[in-house]
């Protein structure tokens, strides 16, 4: 069960811990959101679940009660010590470290089983963490608590201002299954931004971009307002761009279009040109 604001404050006082803004420490205090997160992820006994930043363990406890085997990564030393002391179940495994450096916690990058992600992601790490996950073995489902701004970037469409590299990489592999607003009062301390519970389901045939293509696409979106026809000269280090421009013309796209206007299929075509 989620802690109330008063219980959360009291626990933090006992731990002599002040929530750290730079780590995005806004603790979930809404039991309904906890239950909704598990429901959206369809958590059943025996599921392997990755959690990022378990904090005081509210979501972690609910996952364990649901019969999940939880692998978590927590950077804060004080909170990690609290979790180790109070969550002693064999089904709980905690890695104390940086989620960006260890996006799958203690699961191996080539983990052969299926697993899910249920996490309350700090804004500062949401995109680099997600980038890291998409370069490894893919979870079958993800339910992510995100700042609204991040969720809009991940779910944006071609022609919208947020369409970019991370949306392309994510949408090539996942379909959106939920986008639900979450009240600021669901957290302690109350954040100054809106949050969203984003559900993602892995596609039947997920597309994973090559490492070279990822670098190329990220470079391109640093110049998102430039015309496609200027990209090959601007980024000569990415040899396939000239051939890609020819392919786009053959498929009916104008080289005067900008990268932010091109749909997912165009970027997948670019990937096919990299060795």
C-alpha cells in the first residue's frame, strides 16, 4: 500500500533524507496509480520486472505482492540501504548504481527470458535510459511514469515539433497502449510539472536500428530544420546519406522537406543502407 504524504515525510525524516531534486525524487503516494501501473503492465506471478529508482519501495512492494521477481536499480545510497533492510524477499534484487549506465539493473544485456518494465522515471535520465534499453534485449511491455514533456516526445508524430530520434527508435519497436495523465498530488513532494503514465507494448516484429544509424539520426536531428537535400554534405561522415536522398526522391519525397517531416519508414530505409 502506498504511503500517505504524512507517512512519507515521517519516513524521510527517520532516514534523515531530503528529497534530491537533481535525482527527480518525487515519491509516489497514490495507491490507485500503483495499482493502475501493475494493471497496465498485466503483472502476474512469476513475471520478471525491471524497476528504475524504487525510492522508498512503494511500487516495489506492490510488484512483490503480485508475485513478480523484481530487479531494481537505485542510485541514492540512503534509499538503497533502506530497501535492502526492508525488502528481504528472495524475489527482490537490487543494484546500487546509475540506471543510465546499467539500464537493465543486474539483468544481462542479452537476457534470454521475457521481462517487463514498471518504473517511475526521473526526467533527467528518462531519454538516455530509454535509449540504453532500446539498444539491448527489448522488454515485452513497459509502463513508465514520466514527465508529460518526455511522454510527448516519445509519442510524437512526423510533422510535430517533438518528432525526433528517440520517438523514431521507440516507435519502431513499440506500440502505445496507454497515455494517462497523473495528478501532481500523487507525489511527495508535489512536483512543479505534469506527469503521464505511458504504456508501451513491444510490436510483434520490432525494428531495432543499427548503432551507426542511431548516431546518424541523432546527428541529423541536431539540424532538424535543415532541408533533407543538404544533409549529405553537412554530414559527410555518414556515407549512406547520399544514397538515402536518392531513395527518398524515388519514393516521392522532396529533398526540400525537413527531417522532422519524414515518417518512420524513411528512417528504416536509411538503416537498410548501413552495413
